[in-house]
C-alpha cells in the first residue's frame, strides 16, 4: 500500500490557519493587499519574511501562512486566492504597532483595506473611551455570549486610512480572544472584497439593459419578418451576452462567496444588542445588503438574458424548420402533381395503344393464317372468324394493359 500524494496536504489544511492565543491588552493592525499577478507571490513571501526579521522575529517560515511572535509583538501572514493579509500584533499595550504601515509600503500588490484593533480589559469610563475614538455613527454589540463588547464606525480614519475597532474584554478566554479578533478583522476584509463586484455591476448594467432592449425588438419582429433574417442579429446578440457573462461571472461569484463569509463571521460573533446602538449585523444589512442585491440582480439579469436568447433562438430555429418543411412539402406536392399528369396522359394514350397493338396482332395472325392454310375455303373461314374476333382481341389487350398499369396508378 502506498501513501496518497495529497494525504499530508489534506490533513494539514484544517490546521493551516489556527486562531492565536492572545491576552489583554493587545493591539493590532490588519491589512489586506490584492495581488493581480500570481508570479509575484514568491517575492511577496520573501519580502514578508524580511519584514518579520526587521520586527525582531527570526522564525518566520516561507509559506502561504505563518505566525511568528516574541514577547512584545507578532506577525501573521495569510495568502488567499485574490489577496493576502498581514497582521502586526503588539502585546501588553493599547498602543498600535508603530512603523508597521511604513514598512509595508514596498510590498507588491494594491492596498485594499485594513483595520486597527485595540482590545482592552476595560477602562474606567467605557463610554468616554468609545466616544472619543469615533466621529461617525457607531455600531456595537455584546459578543461571545456577553464575554466581550465591540464598537466601530466602519469609517476609514484620516491619519491611517484604516477602520478602527475597539473591543472591551469582559471575560474572554485566551483562544476565544484570538477567535474574536480574527473574526472582526475578517469581516472588515471580506466586506471590502465582496463590494469589489459593485463597480462591475454598475459598469455592465447599462449594457445589460441595451441587450435586453435589443432582444425585445428582435422578439417583436418574429411575427412580421422571416425568421432566417433575424437569426444573424440574434447570433450577434448572443455572442455579446456570452462575452459579458464570461467577463463578469468570476467577479459576481466571488462577491456571493465573500458576502456568505461575512454573514458566517457575523453569526459566529453571537451578537446581543447594546441599547442605543445598531449591531454589526444590522449595519451590514442596512449598508452592505443593497450592494449585495445589486450584484446578485445583475448576475441574474445576465443569466436570465442568456436563457431568453436561448429560448428565442429555439423559436427561430423552429420557424426555420417549419419553413423548410413547408418548402419540402410543396416540392413533393409539385412532383406528385407532375406524376399524376403523366399518368393521366398515359391513360389517354392507353386507347391508342390498344388499337395499335390490336392492329399488329390482327395483321400477325392474318399473315400466319395465309401462310399456313392452303385450302381457300378453310382460309376464308379462318379469316372470317379472325375478323369477328377483333373486338375480343382488343378487349383482351385492354384488360392486359389495365392490369399492368393498376399498380402504378395506386402508387
């Protein structure tokens, strides 16, 4: 028995991205960077390892995920399909990791979003602590069965360009704390990744409307114009719709997946409402759900348009097939008419044929009698009988010809 080549990879996948064991107070900066060219990933990994060494972390392995730490700080790197995330931790302090944003400026990729998160055991005046950190409407809730409370306004700060999140640690366990902070960071990243589909939806929506109107015009002309003339227009329209679907399918599918991840992470928070504040789930439902519906409806419109074009194509093909069948039927009807005309002409010539054959038969019999009978009296009697048998000969020949032509007439 041999070992499956993917066995260790499959076993390690469920343990590849563990939650970290953290203690309060702790602060972190979490950023997400999109990657367009996959060939740069190896260089990104080397640069991140170098960044870890600059932070005094020397045990950073070169891989798609790693977490390295010392007593004062830590660095977490996680690679995804379209982006990678970096998280810098500072232990034992509410002050954010200093100089981290400046150090990552040289990394490959496009900075998309990030958050700065402070988790504290709870200041004496929580309300003042929270209100002093935000300028916009705050969303907050109790989480993890009342073991923590968190607040954010989901706005990017002017100084750092990051979203700030405050967490009051009431009775979190060390691993529970790591799960909570990671989920809050993932909500921030996944909601931005999900919303990448919204500009694409706005871009293609007018084009979808034009395609829709073109299909409506083609459909309205089906009853007044030959279907074959519309088939070329419909083919051009179908190719345009399929090209549009191919260019947007991945983005809209990714949007659905990211919104599903956002909903999943919010459910895992187990939120309970704080009086006077909207929860994170309510904020997403109020602010992000319309964008989600726009992306979903755009994808559905493209899919529906493709299906309607397919139905219209089937209708046109059916009309073309019916037209072709009608032409074949008319051709067969014409050929059948010509055959009947030939039979009628043959029937008219039938009488002349019987007369001619009767004449030749009478002449042949007469010559035979004259050459075989030498007695004049017997010859005269035979000729007399032959003359009387002419109608009988004609009748026999007529019946014979009719019998020959009967099968042809039936066909």
